[in-house]
C-alpha cells in the first residue's frame, strides 16, 4: 500500500510539473507574439522618424 501511495504522489507531482511547463510555454509564446508585434511597430516608428529627419535636413540644407 505504501508503494501505491508513493506512486500516486509521484504521478500527481509529474502531472503538476507538466501543467507548470505547459503554462510557461504558452505564456512564452504569447509574449513572443507581443514582442514581435512591438518590434514591427518600432520599425515603423523608426522609418517615420527617418522621414522626419530627412525632411528637416532638406529644410536646413544639410
């Protein structure tokens, strides 16, 4: 009976570890998606800033 209890404890521990790992993986995928979107937004922002800088250089005559 003791070995059955130990096996049940081990099974519960393994299931909990699987749940934790799955949660971490899903969370990481969500964060990766968010960061990729943020990266694209930042690239667009930099392009817009480059256009503004170019326009200012033309106005100043550099």
